[in-house]
C-alpha cells in the first residue's frame, strides 16, 4: 500500500486564490483579536492557510498591509447625511458614526490615529466633512483648516477613550478643596458617561464654529453659497 505524503501546512495550494481583499480581511481579524503588535506576515499566512511567502505577492510588507487594512476600514464609513437636517446635526452624525467605527475596530483605530496619513482626501469621512462645511458657507480659505482642527479634537478624544485616559482624568480630584467645600466631586471610582462627554465635545465644537461664522459675517468675509 502506497503511503500518501501529506504536504506540510502552509505549502499546499489553496483551493481559492489569495486576493488583496481577503488578505486585508484576515489581517483585520487578527488585529481585532490580538492587536497590531501581534500581527506578523507569518501569522497572517497561517490564518490564510497559505505558504508563508504567498502574502508577499500582494503586499510587500507589514506597513503596506496596515495601510491597506486601514483604507478598507475607512471605506466602511457610510453616514447617510440628511440634506434637510440642520448643519449642526449633520456634524454630530458624522462624528458619532466615526466614533462608532473606532469602537468597532479599536486596536486598528488606536494604531491608525497615531499616524498623520490616516485620513486621506478621498476618505468618506473627510469628504463628507468638507462637503458639510462647504454647504454651511465656510470661506474656502478656512475649510481645510477648520476640518483639520475638528478631526484633531475628535480623534484626540477618541484616543483618550480607547486608551483609558478619559476614564482616569474624569476621576481626578482636587488636591485641596476650596474653603468650605467638600473634596468629593463624584462617586468614588465612578465610570464617566463617555457618551455624554462626547456629546459635550461636539456641542463645544459646534458652538465654536457658530462663533467663527458670526465673526466672519461681521467682518464681511465672503461665504460660499450652498
């Protein structure tokens, strides 16, 4: 009886050829489960049941792999913006959906937030934000700067949420209470209402933008006709 020699794991041919989309999906699964630091090309090949060198035919290295995964996740941003809704609500919806995406893939987003090229001009979130500011009548010379500042604030808050800093800061107590005041500022060890705090951030952004638009109007700065 002839003994059939089974190929070693990872050396046999896959029944379904590798694709970039499949590679990115497998990498995202590994990142969600174990974090970006644990992702290696060899572990990716194992997850794909492929030869260790096979992924390199589609992505040259881990950096390129992470860029592709981040772009794939960014494309999942699909906010339905109500054209008749007040611009304030449209901005709230954009930011809230962006936060939802961050919580869907926290390991990847925490990594991506630390890289300045995370947001690109063709990203759905950025494109929708620019369109909203343009429709609002923000002067063309200020649109990109205002959008960048809004992204910086929102992403900064999300980083603090994801890494636990917001929880820690929210429980800080004064070193010395004012005269006649109790030092207790909240329930001991109480968890902050991060949803409420995120809404507060958005209210602050919107109030600042309203103020800026008023200053522009008073100064006679021409606005874009929506």
